[in-house]
C-alpha cells in the first residue's frame, strides 16, 4: 500500500529546469539566488535540473530538447554591463527555431536577473516578453541590483524573498494558475511568424542536432563551395561557347559598300565582352572583345539583338523605340542597316525549303 502511494507521488512530481546564462564566476549573485531557489524546490520534492549555458555553448541549439519533460523553467542571467548576455540570447534563439511550440505553451517560466550594474528590470522584462512571444506561460520573477554577493548572503530578508519566490513558483505550476492573455502572444500569432520550413517536432529536433554538429556544418559548407565551383565552371564553359554567337549571322548578311569604313562596338547586356564590327570596304571583321574609340557605341539586351539578327527589327528602329542606346555618329549607325541585311525567319525558312 505504501509502495503504491509512493509511486503515485512520484508520478505527480514536478520537473523544473534551470538555465543559467551567466559566466559562472564565483561572486556572481545570480548563482547564489538559483542555488537557494533550487534548495527550496528540492525540499518540495521537485525534480530540478540545471543547465549552465557557458558549459553547453557548443550545443545550445540542442537544449530546447530538454524542455520536453519540464513543467516549468527558470531563466537566470546576470547583467554585467548591458542586457541578458549572449548565452541566454542564443538559447532563446534556439527555442524560437527548434523548440516544440505546442510543448512551450504548457511551460511556466520564472525570470531571475541579478545585476552588478544598471538594467536588471529591463533584462527581466526582456526574458518575460521573449517567453510570452514563444507562447509560454509567465511566472512572477525576481530581479535586483547586488554590488557585493556577501551582502546578499548575509541579509536574512533577501534570503526570505528568494525562498518565497521559489515557493510561489511551485504553487503557480502545481495549481496551473491561469493568466490573462498578453499582447505579446497576439504578436506571435499575427506578426511574428518564423520564416522556416514546416517541420514536425521530430524533424526540428534532428535539425537542431545537425546545427550543433560542427563537423556536419563544415561538411555542408564544403559541399556548397564545391557545387558553387562546379556551377561557375559550367557558366564559364557556357560563356566560352557563346563567344561564337552572332558571328555567322553577321558574316552571312554582310552587304559591303565601296569605300565605307566604320568600327562598331555593341554592348550586349547579358555578355561579358562587347560585340565588335570592323568594316573596311569589302572586308569585315567580327569578334568579341574591345576596341579603342569606335565610331558608334551601342547598348542593348539579348532579346533586342535576337530580333535584329532574325530580321524583325533594325538597329535604327531599336534606337528610335528606346530599346537600344547609342553614342556616336547617327549617320554611321543608319548605314549599319544597309550593310547588314538580315532575312526574316519566314524568308530563312523558305530558303531552307
């Protein structure tokens, strides 16, 4: 009978996790506070587990998994110069990215912030706000400015306040005390929607393990670099092949005019090098590259160039319609349509037939 009652009591035991975000220095007043709170909770038969984030800095992304069996948590940090500190911020980020939000909605959180400088109230509020945005339940927290830890240890009233806070947290969790809706939760529902892939809690947990595995992350970076290198090589090869593009069309469509000489440089936006035309009477040089002081410089896109070589557009009409920009002698530009006569697609088809 007694054994059965004991087993029943063990089933009802509360699980509270403490996440300490300070640096772990000896005279940190936050450590004294959470030690006192842990002692009180353990006297109340609460199963308390502490996680020192500075010891888990390489695996912080996996810590949201430890929330699965928790009924409540204590987020404890020390303000040494400004804010809640990097370790605690990383843990909250991990909760936002990898924690099971349905499970978080049932977990109470008590913020504990001690300060050796200014800002303990703001830090406590930041922790409470962050937890509510995550969807968790609030508990009344504790904060204070402690210049010397000895003062905190020797003051019996301070100790009573800490012990009472631990007892109140126990009652809040044990009695499932409700609270009125907060605007922070409304923000999460309406605005603060994480831009992430829709994953199951199990897949999210696995992802957090991958993120914390430095060797896995390094392999992924190397794979990405290798793929990027392959892609660049493909683009480079494609660019080399396209250096022959339009050369045959211009050579085939060339109608020389006696005594006419001109140099044209055409900047096709999608190509790395300019398209060069050098006309000297009956001689024509067509290439990709550069030329000093051409008579006419033009700029157009690939689609416009395709229309020109297919006979659907002329250089002059492309300029007049704004599809092409030019600099130089307009008369030399107009001659370009006279020395290069491109067949339309229809006429090309008839010739082929």
